[in-house]
């Protein structure tokens, strides 16, 4: 493999990992956001049950 092809390959791999990391981070943030929403919903239900 020529040096130019190797550099292109290396850059392509780096870009792929950057996209994977970003996707993983987005998934983690979405999951965390959903957990927080569920915790808030649970808290509100508990508050509501105190008044019912």
C-alpha cells in the first residue's frame, strides 16, 4: 500500500471512530434523558397519590 493510500485509510478510520463516538454519546444522552423523565414521572405520581 502506498503512503498516500495508507494516509487516506488512516483518516477514514479516524472519521469512522469519531462518528461512532458521537453516536454512542447521543445514545447515552438519550438514555439518560429518558431515565430522568421516568424518575420525574414517578415523583409526580407519588406526589399525586399523597393528595388522592
